[in-house]
């Protein structure tokens, strides 16, 4: 059987690209995960480890799946309190996931978590979730760096900014050329990465980078160092200004933990 022509394959690709239900990055990753709430992220990451073992394509007539979780397992995995787990599950009910189909011109908004039920006597929680949303959650670890990242390790991080920095470090370190294994970011870039609105690069350094560096260098196999690059945007007049910050990943075969009191 002859292979389809390049033109035919390109046409089919474009058709599939339009017909596929698309997840909107801002609606899921930013609203559900990157909303400066590390607790919500940890719960989603935990759900990803559970949902990956469930057949989400079974019983096509039913759009919802129901499963029961052991509450102690959630607490151990996420390292957050019982009260906060319940709060985050409630907030996930208010999070709307947006799907759209370009060709058929429709947009659908779906609750991230339609229902959950606390079973106090059994120390369990029963959850209903739409299969379409469950499939997105299964893909969340991939959005945070693929198989190189261990979601359990991410959940042990305490600084919300460390959760954002770690996938970034793996991405930079993954570049093949040694010369590319570092990357410079402007103030605008770093504000976007960390979800903040700092006025200067020195604010980013003092309020974010130093704490993140301390945590990752002592609790992760991927640490980093950074350099604030000084210079002039135009004519060299007066004192040089901070132009950008270069991030340099420092992978480690092991890490040295720090003592907490």
C-alpha cells in the first residue's frame, strides 16, 4: 500500500490539529497549578499518580469516573495538613477548565472537581471527576519536565517558587551544547515565571532567588547558581544597571540535607 503524499499528510495533520479538543494553558496550568498556591499543585500531582493507573477510556457512555482515596496517603504524599487538603479540594471545585474546538466553533467550561465526599470513619475521600479533566491531570508531570522530574520530590518542596524553578533548571540543563546550559532572563521574564510583579531584578534576587537557591541546593538533586548581569541599555552614563540574571543549573549526584528546628 503506497504511503500518502507529503501534501496529504500535511492536510491530515492540520485537520487533526483543528479537531482535537485543546486544553488552554492559562485555564489549567496557571489557574489550577500556578496560582501561587503550592498546596493545589501538590494535590494535583498526587492525583496524577493515582489516575495514571485507571483506564480513562473504559465505559465511553459515562463522562465521569469515581474513585476513593486513602486520606493518610494524600497527607503523606503532599506533606500538607488535613485542613488544607479539604480547603484545596473545595477550591478545585471552583476552578473551571476551558476546552475549545476550533472547527466546530464551540467552547466548553468544566469544573475541575465536581464532587468530593469525606468519609471520616474510614479516613477516605470519594471523588468524582470528568474523564476529560482526569486526562489533563495525568499529563501534568509532563508539563513540569516529563520523566526527569519525580512528582513526589516536587511535593516535598516547601517554597512555591522552587516548584516553578525546578522544571526550568531541568529544561536548561537538558540542552545538548555546554554553552547553552545556562540562560539569561529579564525582569519581565522572571516576573512571568514566578507569577509576581517585582519592580527590580534585585527584588527578584532578594525575595525569591536566594530562598529558592537555598532550598534546591540542600533538598534537591538539581541546584543552581546565578549571576546578575550589569550594563547599559544605551549610552554608557552613570552607574551600570541590572539588565538580566543568568541561571546556571548545578546537577548533583546526591544532596546534603539541612537541619530544621
